[in-house]
């Protein structure tokens, strides 16, 4: 089974989620705070950036994998979907961590790419 597109973007988003998790750990160490609900004020942004990525990345990668395995989407459009999804996740995390307005763009792009992938998956299911 050959899934180079999913391997690439699965790996990149896996690295992103790991780096966001390490950022939470670094802030916890710096603030001398253990995992407590709710997190300390200095941990809120890193905690949400990591948590949000952990919530959305699995769905995006599974949809990308399903489309790639279907054999019905050429490699270039798969790269457009995977690359756009990765960019969306980076922009959203950047917005959460820095208060830059790119977070809104990242969220909108995230929803758009997931919607396209989900509609394609359902369409392929019912069109043979």
C-alpha cells in the first residue's frame, strides 16, 4: 500500500502537535505548574493551541488517508488538500499563541479543507 501524501502531511502535523505539546510542557515548567483544571493563566494559550490541534488533526489525516486510498483523487489535489490543512493548523496555532489575526484565517481554512475532504469522501462512497 503506497500512501506518500498522507505520510508527508501526517508526519508534518504530527510534528506540529508534538511541538505544541512540548511548548505546553515548557510553559508548565517555567510557571512551576502541574496539569490543573483550569490551567494557570500563563498556560491557557499554549494549552488551547495544543488541545485544538489534537482535536482536529486526527480527523483531517484520516480523511486525507481515505481519499488517498480511494485512488480517485490525483496526487496534486491530495497535496493541495494536505498542504492547505497543514497550513491551516500552523496559522491557527500561531494565532492562538501570538494573538495575531491569522488564527481566524487558519480556522476558516481548516473548516473549508475538512468540508471539502468530507464531501469528497461521501460523494465517492455513493458514486462507486
